């Protein structure tokens, strides 16, 4: 089911690939680099016709990497990337969070 969902999200909007009703996908996450490679493999290697297509109109997706946003806002630096916990504690005072939560 995860493979089918990934393929659907990265197609042109409809299960038949017709492009009607679709829009650009924006992925939001934290430190997404390795996750994007895994998502591409899931979507394009799932044997439903996408394997034969070298690309999709929706690949690569727009990405909002909250770790990069945190660096731009002064949390950590490009040479010392902030943790999820540090970003949450900076932008949500009184809160804490990590990937396990």
C-alpha cells in the first residue's frame, strides 16, 4: 500500500496518470535528503508503469525541509545542523520533541 501511495502522489494527479485534478506535491519534513531517495525508489520501482518512465511531471517534488528553515532562522549552522529537538525548543517555547515522538 505504501508503494501505491507513493506512486499516486508522484504521478500527474490521478490513478490513471491523466493529469486531471492534480497539483504539485510539496513534501514537508526534517532532514529529508535520505528520505527523498527512498521515496523515489518506492514510487518509481513499484511495477505499475512508473518503472518504465524515467521521470514524472511531479518529480522532483517541491520540498520544505524544516531543518534548512531552522538554519536560516539562526538555529545551528550549515556546518553544524540543528537537531529536531533544538528546532522545536527554539520555535515552540516550553515544548520538546524528537523523531521518536
